[in-house]
C-alpha cells in the first residue's frame, strides 16, 4: 500500500500529513509539484519518499507521476489524499474495510455527510458537479470531487487518465464507471482550517466544462 500525496506550496501542513499517514500505511510518496518553499524538505524529514517537478504541472500530473513510481516500485494499492491537511488520515481504515468488504476497484471519500465545516460555495459546487457526473455515469455518485481515494493497480488504465489538472479526478470516475469498474463511497471528515484553495475558478471551470462536454458526446 502506497500513499500518494500531491503537494504544491504545502510547507505548513505536509510534515504533519505525512506523519499521520505513516501511522496507517507503510509508505508515503509526496510529489512536490513545483513548489518554491520547503515542502520537499519537510515531507522528506517526516519520512516520505519525495519526487519533485521542476515546474507546476497540475494536480493530475502530480498524481500520475506518483502512480507511475508506485507501479515501478511494485505496489498493488494506491491511496490518494491531499497535502494540505483537509483529509483526515484517521479515516484511512474505512477505505481498507470498504475495499475488502465490497471488492470495489475504486473507493472514494464522501464528504457530503459532514457539511457543517464546508464553505457554502464549495458545498453547492460539489453537489452540482456530482449531480452532473452521476447523470453521465448512470449511477449515484454522492461526492465525485473528493480527492481522498483508494484504488487497485488493476485500474491503471483509468488512473492514467489524460487530464493533468483538477479535472483529472473527475475523469477517473467517468472512465471507471464506463469501463465497468466497481466504485464505492465511504463517509469521510473534511477539515477546513487555514488552507488556501489551489483551484483557479475561471480556468478550472472551463476545463471541467470541456471535460463534461467531451464525455457527453462519447455516450
């Protein structure tokens, strides 16, 4: 089991995230996506293996770098979570249980049962996007945007989806559903403290709309 953690300017949180993750899994790989702070140093000091991108390539690109390295190292299961402390590593055992009990290929965190701390704009954005993706997939997807996930190596064709940025996580679900992989959701807690969103509203909304249009045509 390898935890893959994409990180961009996360020096404030990454050390603690890595330490808490390593209490649950045997290895953590941080992909520093072009940070110019101490993200790499703090991740390594906390016990993570670190790969650095020389420039910021996008979250999807960082995740795929981690996946390729995980495959090279021989791992069969990949856990994905963000480096900004929004995902609680204490929820990791729930992903293991869900995969073992349901034989799912992809287990995705569901934050919609814990909306109290989620900013209103994110809450409604997630609901609208999940509704749209559910229609395209023909199944109920309560939280299609959550990046806290566990996947089997057998879905490598999906895990290396073409998208390079935040639309990557949406494309994984679209591809997984259309290729017949089993998707399961588990309740997770989301922590909103002093994190700053890396999403650029105009640019990433346009990428999302392009993705939705492309998959609508493919149906």
